[in-house]
C-alpha cells in the first residue's frame, strides 16, 4: 500500500472525487427534512463533515500543490476563509 506522500497528485484527486461521490450517494438516502432539521442525526453528521473539511482543507490543498512546510491553520482561520460575505 502506498503512503499518501508517495501517491501522485492525480491519483489523490481521483480518490477525493470518489469519496465525494460516495458521500453524495449516502446523503441521497436522507430526506430534505432530515438534512435540515438541526435535531436530526443526519443533519448533525453533515455539520460534522463540513467542520472536518474546514479544519483540513488548507493542509490538503498545500500538500497536493507540493508546497513544503505546510503551516497548520486554526479552525477560526478556516472559518473566515470559507465564509462568504453578503
């Protein structure tokens, strides 16, 4: 088994796309009401996934781009970077 650092960019990108497809298929099993009701378990899981991605997106993107010395990013910085202003 190859470690991620030994895997080519396009292979990792393909794995990310496959993971996204699997996630979308799983989400399709739930109703809109389940996904938008803050008290429902599916809604909680979606919020957890979003928070997880926000914690790691910068590091993943930098590594895939081949940038050395990737700096850790705090959740607050990730939140600001991924929030759009109205």
